C-alpha cells in the first residue's frame, strides 16, 4: 500500500488579505482568520457565511441559528499584493539579512517585513 503524500505548505498566513478567485463568492476580499495546512483550507472573514443550527443550552434556552464563516479551499483564493491591490502568486526568497521571506510574483515586493 502506498503512503499518503503530505500536503503542500500553504504560503498564506493569518492576517493576509486575499481575494476569492473561483466559486460562488468570486471577487470577494477578506482577511484570513485561520489557515488549516493539513486540510489545505482557509477561513476568510465575511466570506462564505453559513447558518449553523444551535441546540438549546442553559445559556441559550431557545437555540436557533448562528451565522459563521465556512472554510474555502486554498486553491480558490489568491493573496492581494499590498502595492498594486491585485491578486498575485507568492514565492519564497531571501532578504538582505539572509532570512526567508515571502515575495509577490507580480510586483516583486517583499510581503514579510
């Protein structure tokens, strides 16, 4: 039996601004709230809102529905370049001190300061 291949490391971080490139929320922009590397998914603020049923509890005796963000696949989002405001791919490189940083492919700007 073949071993399962480890998922690729995502080049997104919490706090990045991303734009949804495909799916029903195409064109929406938001801040990354959470990155799930093992599942290749990201949680984006105010994008892909779902209604989740809540069972009644002592704090909330009536129960009801709660709106929250659902995860999107990482391949459906692109990082927004801070200099141009356009979606871009991300590559790795070294800065002047020899430290590994993320670099925008479109503009060449360093994303990690």
